[in-house]
């Protein structure tokens, strides 16, 4: 049995809930499909969102689910495993249910793949961090380490000097000759120490990071470690539906207009499904913009259809 909605939103994070809130308030029959895998789940708090600075991500999402329910938006805990287009969209859920929609919002986000260094995954979101705008203030003036994933990690090491003047860049598997002369000059001016050699693990004492251990045995005292996860966009549905994609250093993302519309009519992308750098506050904005645009699209499509009758 197939249920029909005006809009199906795949993804129950900040972007998906924001789009659903706008659509619910516009009296659109809307379904949110939420697999319950928010990118920021490891973080205890989210920062930089005016009036919500410091709020736990889980609490933020719980409030969002309460808000969309006030306007009749349905939410189902499930995973969208396939979608087809044509006259609208048909979405197949892992639980066996099939739903149809006139318009489809993909807000499935992305997954962070962390460096395979023992201890990094276990401490991620605590004292192993990735974004100084998200966490820099909370660890300000501590002893920072930056674990290089590529030569681009120099940029991360330079950025975090705004929050601490005690920064060490661990080259890990990056060769010293992979750094440019400009890299070396900037690192020197910023006071960033560069340590070659592979990182073998972390030193944890009393449930807190106290050092970074190299494969040759030395331990460098550090209190916070910044890493650059490899982002893996959850873009299977967008690809299955034929959306044009653009390859970036951070994965493949859909080509969208300023509202979030992909190259497939009626198919929208929001949040980290539309780009790597969408923080929570940006994702909410993207979702709002897509929701408002979808309502307009549906309204004028119905008016034009009525005129032709």
C-alpha cells in the first residue's frame, strides 16, 4: 500500500526539520523520514547558533520534532533505500513501506570517516575535534594538536591558532616535502610546531586526552586534537534520481540553485546533502528556503492546472 503526500522530506536533521516546519505551517501534507543518524551526534553541545548556543544537539532535534508535529507533519523512524521519479516521486523505505510525493527533499547529510588512529573515534566530539568554530572557544588556550590527513591540514593548523598559541601539527602520514614553501613560512610565523612521523595513538588519563603518541615511542603532551574527517555525502537517492553532481575535494554534491532545487524538477537538497560546509544554523536556513520555495511551486502548479481546465 502506498501513501501519498505533497512533500516527502528524507532526513530528520536540522535541514529536514526546518523544511518540514515551513511546509507544515503552509498546510502541506508532509512526511519526514528520519533514520536517526545526525552528523553531530558525537558532540555534547552545538555552538554558534544565535539563542541556541551551547544546546545539546539531541535536545535541539527533539524540540524540532515537537514543533513540526504541531502542524500535522508526520515523522517516521525509517530509512529511505530507493527512490524513483516520473509523475512525482516514489520512495521505498527499509521497513517495507512505499510513499509517494509531488516534491522530494533530500536532507540526508553526510558521514564523517575518521583517521584510523586508535582512540580518535572514541574521543571524537570530546577532546578530538574537527571544527574550531564549533569547539574552539570551549578548548581555548589549551595545548592543541592537529593530525594531518593531507597537506591541506596545514590550513586547519593555521586556523586553530586563533584559539590557542600552543599548536603542534603532527604530519602523521604526510611527507615533509609535501608542504610548500608558503606552508612552511606561514606555520613558522604562526608559531606552529611541525612534528614528522606517524601517530600511533593517544594518551588518555582520567578520561581526558593528555598526549599524542608517535610510532617511534615519543609522547607529546596535548589537551585537544583537531582532525579532518573525510566527508562521505549520503547522496545515493540524489544519484538514483539522476541529479547532476559536482565533484569537490570533499565529495560529490548536487548542482542546485539558490533555493536548493537540483537539476531534476521537484527534487531538492538541503543541509550537508547540498554541501560540505553547512553548519546547523546554515542547514536550518537551507531547509527554510527550500520549504518556502516548494510551497510556492506547488501553489502555482495547482493554479496553472486550474486555469487550463
